[in-house]
C-alpha cells in the first residue's frame, strides 16, 4: 500500500477504495470539504423544535467537545529561557487524524484527536476515513464545530500513506493521530521517520481489579463494553480474596492488593477499572496504565465520550512508556542558544575537555577558537 501510494498517489488510493469499499471515486475527488451541517442535521431534531433546535446527539457532541477542551487546555506546555538557552514550544503546522470507519462512526475519536490539536495551535487538520463515514452528517457536524476543512475519503493503510507522503490533492501532514486496525497500525509503524505518529495502537484492553465489595453486574458490563470493540479485545479480571463470577479473557485470583497491582503493572493495560475498597489509593500505587477508572460510578465507557479525558490510549503493554494522547503530542520543541562572550568564557574550557575525552578534537577546537582556552 505504501509503495503504491508513493508511486501513483491518488490514482492508487482510488483503486483501493473501489477494491475494499465498493465505491468508485475519481482520484481528484477523494479530498472533499465538509458540508455546512446545522446542528439539527446531526440526527433527528426533538419534536416541536423549541429554543434549542439542536438534536440530542448534537447536544451530546457539543458537551463532549466542551469537556474534552476544558480537560486538555491546561496541558499546553510553555516556552522558557535559562541563562541564554531558550526552550521554544510551537504547534505543528499540519496534522492528519485517522477516524476508523469499519465497525462504527467514531466521531468521538475525531473529537479526542482534533480538540488537543486545536488547543496546541495546529492550523491545518485533515481527517481520513472511509467514504461511508465521510458522507455522514455527524462527521461533518463535528468537523465544522472544530474548524476542520479537509476530509480524505479513504480508510486503511493507503490513507495513512497518503497523509504521510502527500498526493496531488492532499498535502502531506507532519503527524498522524488516531487508532485503526492492524493494517493502519502497521502502516503508521513503517512510516515513522517520514511522518510523526501518536502511538502504535493495538486491540483494546481492560483490566478490572475487584474485591468482595464489587458490583458484579457493573464489572460484567464494563468487560462486555470493551469486548464490543472486536473479538481480539482482551479483558482481564483480577480478583482479590474471592473469585468473582464474570466472563473475561483471563482471570487472576490473588490474596493481596500488592499482588493485584504487580500483575496490573506487568500487563500495563490501556484501561484499568478498580472496583474495590479505597480505589483511589490503589490507583495511586499503579504505575502502568493508560487510563484508570476508580469506583462503581466511573465506567471506562464514559471516558470514551464525555468525561473529558482522552480515549486514545497506549495498548499492548506500551503504557509502560507511552501516555494518553494530549496537547503535548501536537507541539514541537526547539532549543535556541544565544550565549554571551562571558558565558562561553566561563563554560568553554569544560566543554573542550569533554570533547577531547570523547575523541572529538575538532569539537574542542571549535570552542577554543572563540575563547582561547587551553585544554
């Protein structure tokens, strides 16, 4: 797919759209602009209209945007300067958001990716998704709410390649965010270096820690919700003291919270749900998890939509080193060095000595030429 896009661009993508989606689109028509969709078009408006003519779904999407914005806004990193060295933070210029289009219309993923990008100051955002999803009013509604002006009507690995490499209709992006299937993830991994990526996402995961106070119905509902993503979803229940009768991919029976925490950190799950006494205290002891949900009133499914936290999370054990998607993923940092003569005179000899020690005499001489130091 990557080679095909690199060689033939939009023409190759158009062939893959027809092959996989059964839709014939001219190569020069794959990239479209969102239609201006009024709020009531996002779903059926409430009977009688009234003061707020937005549909229930439009109001729900607006609430999600509002809460995700409020939660992510404090994440914006800041520039600073120290002794002639400036750390400068600026937004990426152009970002691609992949919105999966296989099992559902994931407008929530678009919100989770686009909102932090906008807070970071990204000027240009393009959405890539299947033709069927690209035609949906709901997607256009969110695009218009978030100021997105480009939709590339393709899913799959070819869409990742098109955003990374650019085509005759689509300017290449600086970074791609958003989860997808195994082929999307493989394409993202292979294009690292030509484009930035958020993370390599795999099948969804949930670990539940439960004790004898847990509501079994709530736990099963949480496990079922994650398995709804697909047959490869992995859901795990760690029971403390007493085995709980739930259906899960894997079960552990442990005697102590320490054991439960140790297993969780080893798995490093995408989602962790704690149905046990003093859930917040247990959460504080866990190091490796993408998102942690504490107590019976905090279902992981709510975090997928309107809680405010991001649902683009590390999977496959990568919560050991990856973090949830955030504003910080859409900025780049540059160090700018402006030393005075006095500062270079003060530190130059030490720099030159380290350079000589490392076997790089020309590095040392570059410094010595300016300050006349003798190593």
